[in-house]
C-alpha cells in the first residue's frame, strides 16, 4: 500500500513538471526561496532545484558543422552549461559525456571522464568548433556502440539507469539517420532531438523518441535555445518509474515522463499485456515474398509450395507447367501461368486492354484533378507534384515557392548576391569585376580586358576607356589612331624649297640638284662632288671651285689622290678576335683580357683558373671571379669578416624585430602559443651585441615596445622578457605597428647597427586577422629601406594583406596556418628562411640608395681624385651597359666637367687612380640619377601638356 501511494505522488508531481511552461507561470507560484538567495531571479531559482540523487547516463551530441557560426556554437555551449546547473553530477548519480560531430565524430569526454560538475563545465567551455560536414547518423552510431559501452563509463542495463541522448542540430544530415536512431531507441536509449532554424522536421521525428511532442523541440535560432532550459529540467528531473516500481517488463523498461514503456529485444515483439515478449512471426511481419506458403523457423523463415508445385531457384516462387513458354501467348508485357492455362498481365502503372493481350499506360495526371502548381508526374500507382528548377515544394505537396539562396546562408558577396535556379552567385556593381574567389570585386581594367584598338596609349575611365597619343602625335577623328603633328603646317618654317616633319620638329630639304646652306633654310646648287665625276674611292669633299678625295676612318689616301688603303685593320671589324684586336701595319693580332689566355685558333680566349693557381685560403669553396677569386660557404654557413673563414648562419650578425599581434581576436591561450613561437626563434640564434640583436613590439589599438635591440644581450634575459609580456587584447592596428617598426625600432638610438655595417635587418610580423588600418604604405617603405619582412598569418588572417606586408618573393616570406596547431612547422620554416637570407646576403644585403650615396661620399683615402669620363667608360662592364648615357654631347661635356679635377699642387706622384673603383662609380651614379630625375620631370610636364590638349580635343 505504501508503495502505491508513493507511485501516485510521483505521477502527480511528474504531471506538474510536464505542465506547459505558460501554464506553470500562470498557475504555479515560484519555489520558496532559501537562505540568503531569497531575492534571486525566478530563472535562477528554477536552476537551483537540481535533480538531487538522480541517476542517469546523459550524452550530449552537438552539431559542429560549418553551417553553425562561432557565435551560435558559443550559444550551444552556454545552453549545455545551463543544463548542467540543475543536474546532480557524480559517479553514483548523473554521469555526463559529450560528442561533437562534423564530417567526423570527436569524443570530447566520456561518461567516466569527470566526477565533478566544475570539471564538466570547464571541458564544455574549452570545446573548439570543428566547422566541417554534418554526419549525424555517424555520431548516433558512435554513441550506441562506444559512448554507452561499459568500458566508457555507462552502467549495465540490469541496473535500470536511464540512458539519455540530447542531440542539437541545425541542418539536414549528410548520411542516413532513421535506422541507426531506431537501433538506439530499441536498445533502451531515450533520445531528445533539438532542431534549430530550417531543420527538416521529418528528420527530427526519425531521431527522437516517442511520443514526439515530448521528445522533439524546434527553435528559430541558437539565441532561443536557452528557452528550453526549464523544459529539460522537467524532462530530466522527473522520477524514473523503472527504478522505483515493479515494472515486470520481460526484456527492457524505458522511462517516459511520469511513466514507462516495456520494450523487447531484437527478434521479439511485445504481447498484448505490454510486458512479456514473444518471438516475431517473421512470415507475418516481413515482406517474405513467398509465392505460396511461408513457414517460420527459429530466427528466420522458408518458402514452401502447394502440392503440384515446386520451389524455384530463387527460393521464393513456385513453378508448375510453364504454359507461357510452351505457347505463343501474345502478351505485350507479362504472361502468367494459371492452373491449366495462362493469362496476360501488365506492368505496374499499366492496364490490360479488352483484347486481354496488350497494355495501356495509366495517366493519373490526366484522369485526376491533381492541383499541381507547376508539374504533375505519373508514378507507378499514382502521381506526384514537382516544381521547376529554383523552386521548392510547399508542405501541401501541391504549390511551389521560389528558393531564396541569398537569404538562406551567409553568401559573403562584397557587392550583390543574385539567386539562380540551383544556388546563387556574387556579382559586382557597374565598373567592377569579380575576383577569382567569387566573392570580392575589383575595378575593371577596360584597357586590359577589351580589344581597345588604341594605336598608342589606352587610359581607363570609370566605366570604359579612352585612347591617347604620345608626344608629337594627335588623336584622329576615329578616336583610336594617331597622326604625327604637322610642325611644317603649324609654324613659319621659312624653308626655301620643302619642309619635312621630324619626331619633335621639322627640317628643310632642297630639290634635286640643290644642297642646303648652313642657315638650314635656303638652298644652293650642287657642287662638283654632287655631279659624280670625281672618281674618289671613298668620299668626295667639295671645295669652292673643285674637290678633294678623302678616305673612311681606318684608311689613308694613296699617292694617286683617289684610292685608299687600310690604316688600322682592327678598325674594319673583320678580325674575329673574342676580346681585343691590335693592328700591326696592314695586319693584326688578337690578345685576351687579363686573367685569360689565347687558344690555338689565335681568336678565342679561355679564363685562367685563379683558384688553382693561388693559395686562396678559403675554408670551404673557392670561386673564380674575373682576374681574382672569392670565397663561398656551404649551405647553412655564411662568410666571416675576413672573407676566408665560414661560420654558421645563426651565429651571424642580424638585427631582428618581432611585431606581434596582441588584439582581442587572438585570445590569451593563443597569445601564450605565440610567445612560445617567439622563444623558439630566439633559441635558434646566437644572442649577443656582435651577433644577433632582437627587439619586440606588441600592438593592439596602440603599439607597445616590449624591448629594443639594445635592451638585452643574452637569450636567457630575452626569453624571460617574452615570458612576462602582458597581453593587450584590444584592436588590430597593424599599419601603426609597421610605422613604429620602420621609424624607431631600426634606428641606432634603439640599438640597430648603422647601415654602413651592412648587417641584415629583418622583421617578423605576426597577425591573426584583418588590420583596422592600411598596411601597404609602411610595409613598402620598410622594404625599400632594406628591411626584409616575414609575414606570419593564422586563422582569419587575410592573404592579400599578408602579401602586402611580406617581402618578395611571397613564397619565401609569407607563412599561413588555419589554426595554431601548426605553429611549430611555421617556426622551423621561418628559421630556415632567416638562415637562407643570411647565407644569400653574406654581408651584401641591399640597402637604400641614399645611405649608400653618403657612404660613397666618404672616400677611404684623403688624397684628391682625378677622374675623366672616358676613363670611366674604359671599365669594361660599366661601359657596355651605360654608354648610352653619353650619346648627348652636352651631357658628356657636363659630366666631364663634373668629374675632372686636378691633383693637389706639390703632389709627389702623378700616379693615375683606378677609375673603376666602387666609390668613383657611385659618385658618377649619383650624377646620372640627377640627370634621370630631370628627364622624369620633363616627361611629367609633357604628360600634363598632353592631358590639357586631350581635354581641349574632347570638349571641342
């Protein structure tokens, strides 16, 4: 009697807990408060009423697919933590496990992992988003086979401890779920299914336990999931009748809210008493396909036939005399044997015609008022409605609605999203074109993407392009081609006979039989040389009343005053000498440059092997270099200051500055990983004032100098400073950090060695997201001033932004990882990259031109220098590549006047200096740069004049 009273009380309270939330709010008072929490919020009071001494094995299965945003994923974790508040968690009460799934299943922790609620909460909060596919069936299968195994902490079925799955999903699964969910339910697991957003309700029904109204829940978005907290407190905290009363279930007892159900093992079905079980009549329950008789056997069935029939090879059908095979039955579709004859039968979806032989297709769409909005499709025994591409069938299975793909998901389009029949695509506003990523847009280069037809220049406008002409040309009426400016027509040329246009002006020309006078305008009659009666072999030169013969350069006039002979055979250019030709009378001989020897053919030269012929003293490798040699080191080593010995690249001098992202998007845990990353780089270097000097900037909304290049002289002190570095955790002003790095960190005041020391300057910039300011300006300035920048990006770092920061080529200076797990690989690649850079520089790193100019203006010797431009041209390599600089006579004269100086009076030596020395060449280079700058200014002025002329033509 006492047990019955207890059961009735529990049933009564179970109904109260299952009462709808709105009704409880209207009719039930809040629980009486206890102690100092008497003024607590009602929701807090609800959570405080935990399931004390409640035994259960509860496993959360969380959808971690890419359709769940990081914000939504955080909401799910908050929901789980809230559920945990009212559970009595412990080894002897409620045990909790958690699985998250995407394309694969990840077991976060099992039922036996944690024994205290605080440990479970910490594990939930640390859970990371997978962001892959949606393999829901695989996750349920994992829970059945592994998570609820005794090895993972589940209690045996004989103890009647409820087994509960709470699954949260937001989309359609990519694998079958109905069969595996049914298997889970049949094994005694109670499943609560929570759908978020546009999840398929039929999928939730195939997962959740019955009755569905008690085990399936739908919310509009993840922010509303917390509204289910009180519902699940009622569901999970209700008394388990299987534990407190004699259920008498033969196989399994399944708890339901306030009651229970009996379930049988596989192969058994429940009797009418709803408690005992009997073996399934498989012949009755399954589609056995036996043609005549089905006979049950233990665990299966067999087919049998009536007397006069025999079982066919398929073990299903029965065979008698085959009338269809022995007669010409004439059936269009199928012939079926009868007792003493046969009859014709049609395929599904067809009807037999009156002739009992032929068949006619049934048109359900034509014979019924189907009501389909778009298309009606016949099936085998009925019809179904179908929508056109780009539409979905409504729940009424008749009407259709257009699919709005742009509104269904986060498309990421920079400008506009446009729906298509099967999805969506991004498109750009007029004047822009889509980038290869299919999301972002760039301004259209009409000149590059169109066959513009411009004869000379094409200039882009906002939505098209215009053609322009070079200096000395004007655009024609077709606005494509160009015509040369007719200077003869535009100016008063004063030519006596004819005016001929040139590129930038005009020249006068005389008619046949006349020659131009020295004024360049008037003409006079041709002289005797022009008449062709002089018999000169080379050249005829007119005198006032006669003429005289002259020879070409390299020839001299013979005594006859007409013919010529060779003066310098080498000057004719037919000698074939590879290096130099020396004339000897009317013959010549070939000679080689210093460091080369003449071969037997007397023409070609081969280089002398200086390395073999001298005691070079190179520690690793000797390489011939013209008339001398240079020492080279093996991979991983760089040349020491004496130019002979080699040392490891990490021992070499380097000024290295870390620029570390301390923004809030990084997080404190990842910031610690970055600090370990910096420490790993430091361990690979030899830290000392003469070797590696290292500084570090941390940036967020502002930039903070953690330590400069001169602050620490040992790796131990430097690593200690990195360890104590405090996380800033605000914005992400990467451009501001690059500015401070360029303007301050590499100054001598902060410990950088002077440019004249030629010590490589390297910056390592680390970021995990998009900068809030421009990075290209200061990154370019730093690179132009000799600073090599390595860019390291993790997670949401923007690849285009990293390319703007990193030095060229990007494949050697840019490193990216999707998460912080691969930071170790990046560290090793970066160490090799820095080492390779030091090997390549080997004390010859490129520095800004301005600083090299200052160095060139400080010659090593106090003695004045005498240099002539022709001497400068005698330097073989320089003369070949830069002779064009002296084709203009005026330029040559000004250059010579600049470089020609005399020795100091009273100088004891008239020794001629080597004009090919580096400092002399650099002095000349500075002058050449000034001349190029002047030419550039003239070109800019001409461009401005062209634009004015174009505007006049355009608006004429």
